[in-house]
C-alpha cells in the first residue's frame, strides 16, 4: 500500500513542481511534506518492528535493503527540502519505486536468523553506508533524467534553459560528493569485515568488482577540470543517467544473475530480463539523442 501512495504522491508533486508556482506551489509542498512525514514514520515503524522481532538490524537480504533505501530516500527529502526544491518529488518517486521492487515478489520478506558470518556489527555499518550512497546516486540519476526531459518539453530561451540545466547540475554535484565518500567508506568497511570473516581484504568477488567500477565511474563526474566533457552540461546529465546502470548492475545484476558470495537475494532467469533491459536502454538512448538534438538546436 505504501508504495502505491508514494508513487502517486511523487507523480503529483512532480506535476506541481513543473506547472504550479507562487502561493499555490507553497501550499501543495506543505501538504506533500506532511504526507512525506507520515509515510516516513510508517516505514520507520515497520523497520522498527522487524528489528524488534528479528533482534537485529534489517540489513540481511534484498527485501530489507530495499526498505532501507526507501527510508534513506524519504529521510533525504525531509532533511534537504529547503535546500533543493525538487528533492520532494524525488523522495516520493524513489521510495515508491524501491518499495515496489520489494513488493514484486523477487524478494523474500520472511524474517530469518542471520548465519554466523553475518552477525558482525560491521554488517550494519557496511550496508547502511552503501545504501545511503546508492540513494544519493539514484537522486543524481533522477535529476539527470528530469534535466534531459526538460530540454524537450520546457519552452524557454537559450539562456534560461542553460541556467536551468546548470542549476540541476549543482544539485547533482551536491549529492555526488557525499555519495562518493559514503561509497568509498562502505567499500573500505566491507574489506575490513571480509578480512575478519574470511581472512582476506579483497577477493575479486563480482559484487566487490562492480562496487569498485561504480566508484570509479562516478569519480569521473567529480573531475571536471581533468575531463572537459563534464563541463558540457548536457553531457554531464546524460552521463549521470547512464552511470546509474553500474549501481543497478552492482545490486541487482550481481545478486540475481552473476552469483557469487554476495548473492543473498536469489537468482532470476535471464530470458525475460534481457528483453526488459534492452527495452529500457533503447528508450533511454532515444531520449538522450532527442534531447541532444533539441539542446544543440537551441544553442
């Protein structure tokens, strides 16, 4: 039920952000902020009950980590609503999508005891830090997607559109730097935990490799002075959208397709998944291409 509410409110808040202004927008934002508080409290209660019943923090499987990402998304919206106006619809949409994924049946909501190797307190720290980093990277992807759509639908002059995209770029950078810090810290904590549990810091497990790839790919976005392409605002947003595929591969691809030590969430068949993946990437590349044509024509 909560994912339906959050997705609906996310769509409404996004429409309000684009089509309302002034006093009407402020009133709608106040109401939506109240709904976000209620949704956050309900999810916090659910996570708290799982923690009480299981006698551990809920970080042990795919269903629980999806709950944590949704919780982090809503917390970010509550904390940074005054600083970044568009973060309110992002919080609703991201939390709704993650709760939807947890609901779809790919993940088991059953509360189970931890195996001994997962009983370390480093598990909670490692997973919570990584999930918060993924949440911030998801905000960057959503912000980039909105920026590309804005180049197609927003009827503004050359300078106005450029300023709009530059403002969105600043919002992405605000999320990028703490995301890189958290992701790097999470990888380091995971290495320490691996050494304690298995006697080695790094084993080239698929999850470890793809976490490192994600860190390096997003690290490129923070080096605008060394890589001049990122000074081009449309390239920055296109890269920010496509880079999120490394996060999806790290989390879903490794857990469900590649296997390995970190594949705690089960396995899926590739037959239908490939069709979905190809369809999504085709739509994204078509959107980027159309946005690029519109952007270059305006400039």
